[in-house]
C-alpha cells in the first residue's frame, strides 16, 4: 500500500533531494493524447519542467487489457532532483 510506496521512495531518494510523482490513468493507447493530458495537468507539467542539479526523470506505464478490448493504462511520471537553499 501507501506505506510501502513511501518507504521505497525514501530508500531510492538520496538525502537532500526532492521527489515528485504524478499517477494518472487512461482508457486509450494514444500516446499523443496522453502527453497532451500530462502537459495540461499542473503537477505533471511542473514535473516535466523541472530544472536543477542532478535531475532524474522516470516514467512507468502498465497496460491492463480487460474483456471486449477495454484497456486501462496506468502511467506514473516522476522526478528527483537535489534541493537547493534559496
């Protein structure tokens, strides 16, 4: 569950770094439409526009096909970067 996810993120993100993630689900396989949706979502756009030291992006997708050709596409977009004091 959520506790396991948080624990795995804490283990993967070095001290002094920030992690941001954005999960989204689609019911189609059109990658262009997915990108448009990601760019329109404020959190996803913030991740895509991240700049800084030691920036690392990640994208994970899982496609589940159900009866009658129904698909559920789960996408997780994430970024990790070194936090700086302003």
